[in-house]
């Protein structure tokens, strides 16, 4: 596992079923993982976005206090939240992160994950980069609308 993946898993493990928000200190977390605080910023900005079901409030000073809130509604509400927060473009990496989150929250099963992944893969979308990410976003959103 890469350091970013390890930090992401650690932060996700801080959430429990009754705790929909956590507070962390950027510097303390960086010290725990023996990395620079910017590594923590990177993980939070790429893995805890509204499109992935999280709201992040960050405060500067005093070690960089960060509050992460998890959007935790019904499966349908969660999917609609994700759809509404996906931009008009979506990269293959962002799809991978979303699918991983869906699996960990039991929003989709492994078969649905494979279908989402294959339908939005670069192998299928043989288009110029700017067009590919737009088409990928539309396909992904439409497929999510049909998950029950």
C-alpha cells in the first residue's frame, strides 16, 4: 500500500457507526505517519471530497485543525449526493476511489463495481483526454442512477 492509502484507511477507521464527524490535527497525524503535513493535505483533498460523501472544514494555525463530516443517509440519498457532486469531468483515478468507497460502505457489490470500472475504463473510452473524462462522468452518473 502507498502512504496515501494507509493514511486514508487510518482516517476512515476513525469513523464509527455513531460518529459522523471527526476532528484531527494535521501536524499530529503527520508526526504519527512520519510524513510532511502536505501529505495529509493531499490525502484529505483527494480522498475526502464532497463527491465522495464527505465535507471538510479546515482551520489554519495551532497545528491545522481539520473536521471531516461523513454524509450518511440512505443508499439512494448517498448515491444522489455523489451524482450531484461529480463534476462534468471524471478521471479513471477518481472512478477507482469512488468505487472503493462504494464497496467499503456496501453501496454496491463486487459485480456492480466491476461493471462500473469496465464501462468507464480507458480501454473502452478511446477518445481524446478532454472528451474521455467528460464521457466517463456521464456514463458513471447514468450507471449510478440505475443502481438499486
